[in-house]
């Protein structure tokens, strides 16, 4: 249950799918609108040059410039939108990764503590038995040494 709560807390500030979808759609619509307005406004200098208000060269330059700006603004705007959302998602990813790392560290620490507590009685038993066996081995070595000493005294 604590893991579920920790994950919910760490992901509660992340935007929902519908919020992300709406933001992307709105940003793309703005980019398309700007591009369309620039492309469409290229018709105005052409119409003014046809009606004689602007000379043909100025009208064509203005019309071409607006058309190029309109054509370039769409991919540039889309790239800007993509980079902006990539930065947002990377920030969210970093926050989520940090929260998960903390969660796993806490869980690992808890598991290690529980294992240490569970194994402690057996560790003490093994240590006690090991000490007892060492004492017994020392006593046997002393007994063997004494037996050899007696045997050598008897054989003289």
C-alpha cells in the first residue's frame, strides 16, 4: 500500500492525457493559423500591384516574402512545439525517476533490515557453535599433545 501511495504522490503533478492532447492541439493550431495568415496575406500585395497601387516588383517581393515566411513558419513552429513538449516530458521524467529511485531505496533498506532481523538468531547460533567447535578442537589438540608426550615417556 505504501508503494501505491508513493507512486500516486510522485505522479499526481503530471498532466493527464487529455491535458497534454489539448495543449499539443492548441499549439499546432496556433502554428497553422500563423502560417496560413502569412501565406494568405501574400495575396494582398499581389492584388495591390494588380490594381496599380503598388508597382509590380514591390508587390511580387512583398508577396514572395510573406509566402516564404508562411511556408517556413509552419515547420519551425512545429519544431518549437515538439521541443517544448519534449522539455516538459523530460522534466516530468526526471521527477518520476527521482521519486521511483527514492521509493526503491526505501524498499530495499526495509527488506535488508527485515532480512537482518530474521537471520540474526541463526547468525548468533552459528557463531556460538563455531566458538564451541574451536574450543573443542583446541582441547583435542591439547589432549593429543598430552597423549604423545605420555607415549614418548613410556617408550623411553
